C-alpha cells in the first residue's frame, strides 16, 4: 500500500491513510482512505484498482474547511527556522515548526528533537502570535 500511497500523492491526493480493520470471517484487513479533489476522483479510483488487491471502491463526498497558512522564518538562539503559521480570518492563531526543520536543527545542534520542537514552537508563538 505504500507504493499506492506515493502514487496517489503524486497525482494530487490531499491526504492518504491506512486503517487496520477486522473483516468478515475474522480476517484482518486494511481500509485505504484517500482525500482527493473531485476532478482527480476517476484517476485516483483507477490507480487504486490497478495498484492494490481491492475489487471495489466506496466513494463519499465530504465538505472540507481549510485554515489559511503561510510559511515564514523566525530567528532563534539555534539559528533561523522555518515555521508554518495557521491563519483564521487573516490573523495568525498558531505557529509550529515543520518536522523536517526540527530534525535539521536537532542534527546541527546535537539537541533532542523534542527539545528543539518545544523551544522553536514557544519562540514562534512569542514572535508571531
């Protein structure tokens, strides 16, 4: 399913995840869930049918509300770090570093990932909110 997930993201899926389930006759199974724009539905369905063992797909339309977001760089005592800022009505309501950035800073400074994440998040909130 990992290969199918990569391919789904490549064609424009917004999110893809797997959920373990119990199927009939107590067999283990996996539900592959995909959020995809309506104009990509057919392409995603064909990909799933071609690249996975499934024989059928259930489709449900869902509404989606999306907060605004922007990337910015803040200065910290560990150097510059890119953070994502969530916006509601154009105003920042939260800010957090991207995990890749946290990993980079953790490797560069030798500090634990969790410590870097917490410190950068606190600094982002001080500077941006």
